[in-house]
């Protein structure tokens, strides 16, 4: 669960800390995993973002 070479700017935590943070967000529903069938990729996005995309 990394994006090597990128800087999200959200946190300066270790990989373990960042993974735990994302896991908590997935567990509590504030983040979701989205699969792009055309690109065959997965992304983790904020649940609110997904709600906005689905409405469009």
C-alpha cells in the first residue's frame, strides 16, 4: 500500500502508521476501495468522494 515516489502531503508517518490509519478508515467506512475495470486498478478514496462521483 504505497505510492513510491509520491508525497501525499497528508501525513509524515511511517509506512506501518499510514497503513494502520488507512485500515481504520476502511473499517469505519470513511474510506472505500474502488476498482476501475477499464484500467484494471484499485484505489482507496474517501467515502464522501465516492458519493459525489456516483451522483454525477
